[in-house]
C-alpha cells in the first residue's frame, strides 16, 4: 500500500543533513506531519516518541484470536506480518514491516488499549530511566485503561496477559530510501547548492529495528489456585 506525502517532502533531506548546532525554529517539523517519522527528535515540534507513529502505520487486527496450524503456528501471514510503504515527493520512500510472534500473532486492536495504558503509566512517572515499570501489576494496567475496580476480574487480566505477550514478540523493521538523483542534477546545473561540503550522494538507505516490550510473568499454584505475578515489565525507552 502506498501513500503520497505532503508537498515539500524534500525537507526531509535537509533535516537529515544539518549540523548539531543551534536549532533554526523555522526548520522544526510538526509531529502530525508525516515527515516526523524520519526527522531527528531535536527537529520535532512535539516530544511524542517516533516509534508510536510507526505502530500507527500498521493498524492492529480486528480479530480477537488467530487461526492456527496443526503445529500451533499462526496460519495466515497477514496475522503475523504487516507491511506498508510511504512515498513522498522528492524521492523519499519508507518501508515499514511489523513482525509478530509466530505463535501469538500481531497485537489486535483490543490489545492496543492496554499498551496505551502502559504509556499513561510511564507518562505519570511509573518507569525508571531504562524503561522498567516500578511494581507493575495487572490491576494497575487495567485501572490506567479506565476499568473500574469492581469490574476487574480474571477474564480482563487474561486479556492483558495476551496483549503483553503479543507486544513482547513484536519487532518493527524500517527501511528509509532517499533518492538524491533529482537534487544532484539541480546542484550540477547550478539551480541549488549542495547540502554538505562533499556534494550530494546518489542514494542513501537507512535500516532500523525496534523492539517494543519485554514481559516476564511468574505463575504459582497453591492449594489448587493459580497465581500470576508480573516479574518484569519493560517498555522500550524510545517510546
């Protein structure tokens, strides 16, 4: 699938080439602009982490569960992998590929509710500098998701477990291609100056890989009753 970006997409090239000196406020990119996917954070007019926008490019499935093969693997590739390509004027292309767990599949639309609850907890200071949640619990997550205490039960807790397991298996791959051919022709013709002292390369590629969540759960069984405790919960600090 392909989307056309806004006019002025070549601004991306300029943002990538500028130095680390004082910011020129006129060059800042608003977070709702699609170019915000590629611009370094220091050039954004908002502090919203960029990987969140990468997830928004690949919507969660509306399914509540996935069909499995006889070996327990998610049967359909579309339930394990999503791809999307964005194209912008000026020769900029970004390929986003999201890989889910082979057994659990991609996060569903319903799972995102609990992930956003984690983001709320993090915004309120519930994580350390490395992204580890302080004293994580399913009840705290459900509260952050807007669930009333009297409505929290075993079924909702199981939903949180499934959501975290899917996000823990999620990897986002990005590939950014910038074609400088048109810009190079302008430089050679004298219509535009080079962006860096050495001139303009013909092509630049940048690949990235982002993990989302680390999740370990400890289960105990006492007197016929099972107990589950979140042993470790960590969100990628980039988020």
